[in-house]
């Protein structure tokens, strides 16, 4: 494999952590950075292909949730959902009150 030598700047804390991890893995820093960047690039490629596939699916399929399923989920969450709903409602009421006061 042809190698390229470049100077880069990274935060000291990242460098120190990478240096220690490379040492623990018995790798040179070059090997470590090559492996880390390769994994990052591969993950990015996979994520973008997943997004593209989902975009294709949602062009022909609805992404909405069946209302009956939503009801079942709300019932199964019970008090937790009620508490969240009440918190959101309280935030909305306070926001409206503040907007009225500022008008």
C-alpha cells in the first residue's frame, strides 16, 4: 500500500487517548490512525447507503404509524406517558403565557 505523509492538528486530549490506545493494542500510531479512519469511512458509507435505501422505501411507502398501534403504545406506557404529556402541556401553557406577556 502506498503511504502518504501529512501533518495534521488534533486536540491534545484526542492525541493522548489515541496514543495510549494504540500502545494498548500494540500498534504504531500510523497503524492506529489508518484503522480508525478506515472504520470511520466505512461506517459513513454504510450510513449513507442506509439513508438512501430508506429514502427509496419512503417514496413508495407511508412512514405513518397505525393509530391503533399508537393507542396501544400509549396504554402500555401508562403513567410515564401521562407524566410526559403533562410536562409538555405545562411547557406549552407557560410558553403561551410568556408570549402573551411579551406582546
